[in-house]
C-alpha cells in the first residue's frame, strides 16, 4: 500500500529549500513469517529462525540482513541490543549511562499530544478531486479552472463529542473535513454531515462543547449527548432546535463514512477574476447512496466493534472499492439572499435544494489509506481560514469565529507554529515567505534577506507579494455601530425544524421521536425534559405529544417563541434519507451463518453473486477454524459466532444443515444473530436446513417478504432484493 507521499517526495518548492525531512525508510518490507531454523540449541523453538539469536536469558534477538535494516537510535547510532538495558552486573541496577535506553524511553514518554478538544476521534484517507467543468465564470479558484483537472485531497471523518478512544457509533454529528492541496495553496472545507449547527454565534461554542462532553464533576458519560448538561444547554438555546431534529435523526448514526453526505454549512463566496462575488453553499453527495443504522444496532455495534467506521473505510479502500462523493454547490446572489425567508448568514438554516438546486462541480475519490495514523490523521491541521484566491468568507458569525479558533488550536495540539511544514499539512505548491525560526523549523531558509522591502536582487531578494495573482479579499461595503447584538433576521428558531420534520418518511419520524425519548429519559432533572418538549411544541404538536407520551409526562405549555413559526413551509423531499437510498447492494456486507454439513456449492454461488455485485461476504460459524462442508471439505470462517453478530452486516444468510444447525442453534449468540437481523429490519436469506436457526431466533413463523428462501430464490435475486436494505414495514 505504501506509496511515496508527494508532500515529502516533491522537490523543495522554495529556493532556500522547502521542508527537508530525515530519510527514514518510507517503505519497510512487510513482516515475514518466521522460517524454521535448524541452528543450535534453539532448533525446537519456533520463535527462533536463521535471523534470530537467543540471549543468555533465552530472550529473542532478531537480526538485520536480507533486506531488514539495522536498528538505530534517533541519532542514527546502530544498536547492538534492543532487549536489555545496561546494568552493573547481570542482576544489578540499570545505569544512568545507558543512552540507548534513555533515547528510547524519552521519546516514548512524549508520544502523546493533546487530542482535539472536539472531533478527537477521526479517521483519514487520501484521494483525488476531479473538477467537472470550467467554473471561471463563478470563481477564479484554479482547482475549478477546467474539466478533468485533478487536485490531491486528504479527508478526515470524525465524531464530535467523544474522546480519541471512544467508540464509532455514538449518536453524534460527524465531521467531514477535506484538505485540497491546490496549486494555489491549501483549501480546507471543514464541514459536517449535517448542514446546520447548534448555535448562531461562535462565542457560544465553548458552552455548547462543555455541555455535551463528560460532566465535569463525574467524568462521564463518554461520547453521548444523552445527559442533563447537554439537554439543559440546548433547551435554553432554542436556536439549537433545528439541529436537534437532525441530530435525533438517523443521520447521527451513519452506517459508514462512505454513506454520508457532507456540508460546508456556512454560506461562502465564490469570486471570479473580475472580482464578482456569488454566494455559495457546499455539499458532498456520496455516490454510494445514504445509509444509517438503527439505534439498537448502534448500541450493539459499539460493543461488538468500536472501530466499525474506521475499519469499514480502511477495508473498502484496501479492497479497491474506492468511495466517491460529488462536490455540489448551491450558488445565489444578493437578490436571492434578500428575498429568502431566512438569513443566509445564519448557520442554523439551510437553503432547501428545491429552492436552489445542487450543481455538481466535481468528484472526489478516496483511494489510499494513510501509512501512519499519527503522522497523517492525527497531525493534519484543518483550518477554515485556509482558502484560495476565488473562495472567500461571509459574515456568518460562526464562520468568523472559526477562522480564529482553528489556527489557535493547532498551536496547542501540534506545539509549534511550524506545523504547516508537516508533510500532511504542507502545501504542494511553492511556499515562499519571510516567516522564520520557531520550534521544529524544518526548512533550511538560505540567503541573506529575511525581511522586505530589501535591496537585494534575484533569488537573494526573496519573495514579493503579487498584486494580480495574490489573494484579494472581496470588496464589500461594511458599516454600522459596534454592538454586541444578534440580528433580528436570526430569530426564527422553529420553522425550518418543522419543515425538516415534515420532510421525513414515517419510519424516519418514528426514529426521531424515539431518539428524543431515549435521550431525554437519560436526563435526571425533570425540568430539563419539560423544556425540550415545550420547545418541540413549536416544531410540531404531534412530535411533542409523542415525546411526552414516551417520557410518561404531561404535555407542558409551549415555549413562547420570539418569532411565530411558519408551519406552512413546503416539505423538502431532499431532506429524507430514504429518498437517497442506494440503488444496489454494492459496498455493503453480507454475513453468512454456516454450519457443518452445508452445501459448499450453494455457499460458493452466494459468495460469487454478492462479490460480483460489489459486496463483501463474510462467514460466521461456531469456531473460527471452520466448518466441514457436505462433501467433507473443511472451510475456515471469518468470525466465531460471538464475534460476528448480525449488527456488523447489512443483510444475512442462514446456511445450516442437520446436526450442525442444531448445534449452532443452541448457542445464545446464534439466537441474537437471527433475532437482531429480523428486528433491525434486515433482509434474511435462508435454506430449509436452517430451520433450527430461524426457530432459535424466534422468527420461524414470522417470516415476511424480506425473508427469502434460498432454495427457491437465486443468489442473484437475493442480491437484488437486498438493495432495499431494510423492510421498514416489518412489525418488530
Ligand atoms: Fe469546529 N472545531 N468549531 N465546527 N470542527 C474544530 O479544530 C470550532 C463547527 C469541524 O478533522 C477544532 O483542529 C468553533 C462547525 C470539524 O481535524 C476547533 C466553532 C463545523 C472539525 C473547532 C466550530 C465544524 C472541527 C478542534 C463554532 C461544521 C475536525 C480541533 C464557531 C461546518 C477537523 C481542531 C479535523 C474541529 C472550533 C463549529 C466542523 C477547536 C469555535 C459549524 C469537521 O478549532
């Protein structure tokens, strides 16, 4: 997988030398399984090979040679022993003189850097953005200058509230941050998978984040919004209501990063070569279709595989199943902005796609996982203020605040102003300035001039600002008294929340209602629950009544809204995920439960059909060593039954026979496998011999149209049916 990173391998961009990094081996040979050795006393020990030597205490010393380099200290001094510290006598104390020990331990002691204050848990990948058309009419940004133009990208997906070591399937917003290494500098589109936000002014961000993180007096709950302080804060901030509807929707429990939309959230500006500015909103639309899990599934996935999302992305890319997103824009002018029902600077509002349609301006494909998670995913520094000529800001008060915060936070996390020189952050275009020194300066900034204006000529003079090619802030009139104020045009907090609610399908509405009930049930302080329900009455009476009923409480008086909500906004079908479901099962995963005695040909046919359809097939059995097929062949399986619950799969097939099926059916995890697949609305294929498995799961007499008998349905038909992903009509 390892390929040279253009950021490190590119020729230095500036005359005085760009970042020069030590030449550590970039592409180490993959680990080889040990080869048995006949050498010496250790011949019987499979740990010892030709390339090893036992130490005096029997410890394993692996030796260099045959392509394996010698190990060194960080100063390049070759080590003679990486197993034993330097001691005074065989059983004596370790000596302070042991510089090899100190070199290693010193570095280890300082391995951790502060995790991100939000979005700590993330996963990244490299790829390419390809422009769809020449956009020079709208923007002078060079990455959009012509159809087919390619720009390298790095994307980091994340959860928001949880710490670095938290689980992937938290109910949470997902970060969707993209760094475009354009030939005119880095452009960072630091977005989320939800197009609105909780607050309207950046000043409130620390409060929001404090409220959702673990409570300070107890240190929990981790990675969850279901607790008093979060709901207390958002209940007192009705501007959060629209975002809460999204957060309680299935969008907040995505099946995979690959199946999420992304949004720039704020209104930005495109600026063309003539200086004409157009408002723009950015959207990422996954070509894989949208998909989420159900809440009960999310809870179980977190136990079964806390790394579910990162594993999914890593596996898909390494399998060559490269995820793709179309980058789309909504563009509009001042006239539209002035006539729109809401303020386009208010990040708690969307512009419905039906009002301003999406235009595809390019496609991003992620095709390379990182070589090192720390160097790349952890050290990548996204910053909203990283724009290129042709892209500019608006006065959205949230965006304005972010433009300070993202630079500031990198210094804390990465420890030096020179974080821009790290390979993952370094621009892939010439970089030339008079910024000097600082911790960890990697560049050899040669020449005499480190200031300008100066009297030198040629290369010795250093760089100069370019009035034509350079970034010029869009010219716009600004006036007004300096005041701490929230514009009145930001005051309607409920109309779009209601519009979102009315745009959802019946199962989606059900999930939202149940999510509110679940989360508020975790709040111990009654008034906090009441306030939320009181706010929800301004969104939709039926929703509020349903939540109150689920909480077992009286319906409280509605909050008095600052602006009366408009309940007549037309629903926006584009807001429903079910309307954006995938067209096929490609990229999804089938879990096949197998027992001794199953028909190998049937298993192969199923596997082939799904693999040909772009899906992944994994088998689950009683023991990971495998099952004995009907013909006597032994076939390993991918998971032991306890380690491969059905929540890890998008559809399941039950292939059982005779005594093998009876034996597997007696296992408690089998019961959960089958009954969960059913109650999570999944498609289930089964053979007649799997009857004991259906019975174990309690569904033998509840089978519906999404439970397909594979003795009368072909593998191809089953595959085609699975594209629907869920049978929401099922009575579970
Ligand atoms: Fe962030 N946000 N944010 N945010 N945000 C950070 O920057 C901040 C907001 C988003 O994968 C931090 O490097 C403020 C909206 C993503 O590395 C920090 C405000 C949106 C990521 C920060 C917001 C986002 C961050 C923490 C309110 C969607 C992860 C670590 C004005 C459009 C990027 C860091 C990555 C990360 C501040 C609100 C998205 C502290 C002050 C709205 C995807 O700088």
